[in-house]
């Protein structure tokens, strides 16, 4: 039985859902500390170059593939390549990458949910230095019970939204959470930059140290651009498959890329001015938001509330990303095997939870279990984000630019696009 494919209720719904996929832990947790470690404003400039020259075209390419074929990544490549096994495998790689990323991403998302609860309980109140908050973080993340409970809880939230469907689930959740997120982040930015001594943090972000830029920083910036835009595994392709042929792809892509970049930069301005104002050190790397921030809020008037707001914001940003990952693998099974979305979302949620258990346990008891010097968490992260995503991105670009060919692909891009700069439509 063919079930009619769902479509986004509105253009705004699509943009907010796709921007929701893009905006996530990558923007709020990772981008600020990468800027801090890699030359401040110089890194931001490099990142913007990667976003505009590489990110934007691949965003357009992915959405175009999905919208043209109206299928999951595997089905889309099968249809547009007329059954070429290589390209079908590229779609398959995307689905596998979706399983892998979701499995460990959900663990960190679970921590942020756990921190909402800890913030409400007031667990951070007595701390006045990042070391003691770090000890709490270590003790929480090293309890299998705590980590796995929130890993499971976050997966249940994710499944609940996918279970409800594209418009009733993803679109509705994104339309509620994205404006809320933007609002909360602006509140926190204003709180941060109006603190005494915040100027130093602003200067830290804006000071361009071009001597910190090397080939390696370039790779870090490019990798971050890919991860942050949710590129290279068919997430935007899948969201594009629910898009109507009357919508303008380049314009939508611009809005998505703009929102993602804006929120990453705002996250920097939310965190660093406050960190400096509190006299804390900026170069904390990955532990920045779990060790430094809880303490920082103690020194801020109204900190108890702002801390809850912060972790709530982090959890919402993560949730609009986890749903996009679960959606990719869910549509794959629904399209290819004709099962019901409801059953598939629950079963896949359970499977991804299990795949994520070793990653979660990397912080509680399995630290010593390493492969190539990496914990399970580190290994899954490395393989999926540093190898599979860039590989997928290259193949997507090659597919549209070379195999399908720009000349053949262009008419599909122009559907719904009245004016596209530099292109004469009447050919
Ligand atoms: N972009 C999200 C972030 O910045 C993470 C994410 C969601 C993702 N879906 C993805 C990354 C697909 C790569 C591919 O946190």
C-alpha cells in the first residue's frame, strides 16, 4: 500500500525544522570553545568562509536531491542514479552515519537534560570554582544509573516527536522550540554582556589572532561547518523530501545557514563575556559548559533561574537535532519496507539507545576500554563526524555537480525559484 508522503505545512515550518536540525550542541557547546582555542575572530572568519563557499552549496545540493526524488537517502539516490549501486551505497552510508551520530549525541543531550534537573534541585549552589563543579560532573557522568537514565529519557522525547509525524511532530515541535531558543539565547547574551568586566570577554572573541590559523585549523573549521549544518548524511535531504516543488530552495537554504551561523556566534557572546566577568579561565575546552557555566551562574544575580534557562535551552537545541537524526533512519525503514512510522520509530529508538550504551559507559567504568587510543565514545564520534560526514559531503557534491550534472539538475532547482542570480531561465 502506498501511503501519501507527508509535506511541511508551510515554508516557515520547513525552515525552522531544518534550522532546528542544524542548531544543536555543535553551536552551543562546541563552536564557542573551538573559537576560544583557535584564534578567536580569526577562526570565526575562517569558519564563515567555509560556511559560504562549501556549506551553502552542499545544503542546496542535499535539499535538491531530497525534494526532487521525494524519498529517504537510499531511495533518493536509487531513483536519481537509476539504480546505480555505488550511489545507493552512498545513501546507505548516510543512514548508518545517522545511527552512529544519534547514538552518542543523545548521551550528551541526556546530560543536558540531567543538568536541567540538577539546576532545579539547586545542586550547584555551594560551588565557587570550576574544579568542584567538575567533580560533580565527573561523579554524575560516572554513575551508570544517572547517565543511562537520561540517555533513555532523551531518546523517549525524541521518539515521541517522530512518532507524531512530520507536521504534527517535527514541524510543530520546531515551530515552538526554535523561537523560544532564540529568545532565551538573547536573554542570556544580554545578561552576559551587561555584567561588570564582560568587555574583556567580548575583546577575547573579537581579537583576531591570524598566527593561530594553519592547515589544521582550516580542517577544524570545515569539519565544524559540516557538523553544524547537519550536512553529509542525508538529514537535510530527508527534510527536503517533504518540501513542495513550489518552494524556493536557494532562499530557504540561505535562511537555514544564516540562522545556524547566527546562533553559533550568539552562543559565543552568551558564554565568553560572562566567563571573563566571573574571572574564570576561557580555555576549558569541551568541559566549558558543564564545569564552568554552572559555577558562573552562582556569581550572577538571578543565577539560579538563568542556569535552569541555560540548560533548558541546551536541551531544546539538542532535541530539534536528535529528531532530525531519528527521522532519517525512520523514513528509510518506512519507505523501503513499508512499515508503519509509529512502530518503526519506537523500535529504532530502542536500537539506537542500545548502540549508545557503550558510548555512555565510556564515562562510567569503561574509560579504560579503548580502541586506537579512543574510548567507545571517541571512536564513534571520530568515525562518524570526521570520516563518514566529510565523505558523504564530497559524494553529495560529486553526485549533483558531476554524475547527475548541473545542467540536468538545474531545472529541478529552478522549480519554485523565479529569480536565481546569474541563471537565465529561458533555456
Ligand atoms: N547540526 C547538529 C549540531 O550542530 C547536529 C546534527 C543533527 C547533525 N543532525 C545531524 C550533524 C546530521 C551531522 C549530520 O549540533
